[in-house]
C-alpha cells in the first residue's frame, strides 16, 4: 500500500439524480459517478490505495443521514 500523502476522497449520493459520486474532499468537481454505492466503493478503495489517500462516505439514509463515516 502506498504511504498516505494527505487528502481524502468523498463518496456521496447526489440528490438530483440518485447517482453515487466520488470526489476529492473539499472539491466540487466529481471524479466519477456510479449507479450503486458498491461500485463507487470498489472504485474509490482501489484509487485511494494507489494514491495514498483516505476515504469517507456521507450516509444517505437512517439516523446518520448526512453525517460522514469512514469507508
């Protein structure tokens, strides 16, 4: 695994169309969109390992809706 060099990826569900997005934390630019959370998680996990970054996801439902969690 690559040493973490800083930065974090964010996985969250987009309200407008229900797609899951992957983007850099603090950025408005979307790197890639997916139909399912599982697809987004698989993509971001591999990318985070390769680039030495962390991953967080924003809960889309339940009592933690809108809150960040480690992915």
